[in-house]
């Protein structure tokens, strides 16, 4: 079998005395959608930010495309992208200008036709020329997704990508993610607080609690282990159980 596209070993992040991510290890295979689940403060965003090189791990190892992240940072980041609510883009630029900047930063060719394509797929035509500062949160989310898809990444991190979308756009966004995965073999790390969405999207789920992995497997396997019919009930059970010290 091919080597996993993402390999994380004993990943740890401490902020002062507080350990936000505590010795986490997992793999993501090529073309897989891995769901990262856990209550607020579990360490999901911190883990993702380390995978994206936005913050430096206190300890542990990350390999992406088989390459150690710390020594191949630029090469890796050219083939990785992300969408999240914490991304900030120049507020005075229009949506289209912001996408153009991203395309240039990644050294893309045919930028205009790629922007046309992604704007159409995410139904962004009506706010394409709007100033970013004036976007609604749902429009901002779509801009963040467009930015992520624009560069045709091999690995994509989507941190609560549907959080502020209406049910119609959220559904279309999930379909688009799956369609792009099917056509390009995209590998995805996914988070959401919507359990139905986690089940629908994730090939496999990792449940984080206080920085540690407390459950891992397909949603079916995790539900079976905890004797619950609903992932939501597994979530409540795990989130309300005190982890071992
Ligand atoms: N820069 C930081 N400084 C101090 N604590 C932080 C910082 N970033 C995150 N944390 C803490 O780390 C924990 C995990 O946060 P986070 O990764 O955002 O959780 P999640 O995304 O699962 O909700 C939280 O307790 C949070 O307050
Ligand atoms: Mg988070």
C-alpha cells in the first residue's frame, strides 16, 4: 500500500503550562476525508494549524507527501491549502482581487479562468466584485473555500467549512468537496460540529478530547464501540466523560 500522504507522530503543542495537543499520532491516506471531532477546546484547530505551518509544534513529527514538514516547508505548502474562519484576507480588496492575489502567490497560470470556474461552482457571482469587508459571514466562508480550491491543492484542511452557510449552500459545498475529491484524489482533513455532516463526509473519524485521541475509526465502528445509534450520542458520551489523567 502507498505511504500515507499525511503522517503525524506524537504531535504536541503547549502554550505555557497548558497542553493544547498532547502526543497525537495519526495518518491520512491519499484521497481520504478524515474527520476531526471533539468539543470546543479539544485541540482541533491547534492541530490543523501545526499541519499548515501556522504555528510550530512543541514536539512531535509531521510528514506530508513523505517529507518532514520542518525541512520541506515551502515545497509542502505549495501543494496544501486550507479554509477556515480564522483566515483573514485584505479587507479593502474585492473578492476577485483577493482570489487573484492567492493565485499569484501560488504562481498559478490561467488565473482568470480558474477564478471564473470556482466562482461559478460556489455561486459567488453576485458578490464577486464586492469589497471583502462588506461580505456577510456566509459569503466570507465561500470566499475562504474558493481560496482553498483555487490552487488545486493535493491536501486540503477544512475547519468548519459550512459553519455559517445556509442549508442549501452547505449541501452544495459538501457535494463540491466530494466531487473534487472524486475527480482529483484530493485528501481532506475536515472538522464540523454537525454530526450528520461528519458522518456524511468522513471516511474515518478521530475524536479529540483535551488534546488526546480518545476514539478513532469509521463512524459505524465508533458508534458500535460506544453502543450508540447516533454519532451525536457518542459525542455527548465522550465529551461528558472525564478523560483518564
Ligand atoms: N495561542 C494560544 N494561546 C493559549 N492557548 C491557546 C492558544 N490557542 C489555543 N489555545 C487553547 O488551546 C485549546 C485548544 O484550542 P483549539 O485548538 O482552538 O480547540 P478546538 O479547535 O478543538 O475548539 C483551548 O483551550 C484554547 O484556549
Ligand atoms: Mg476550532
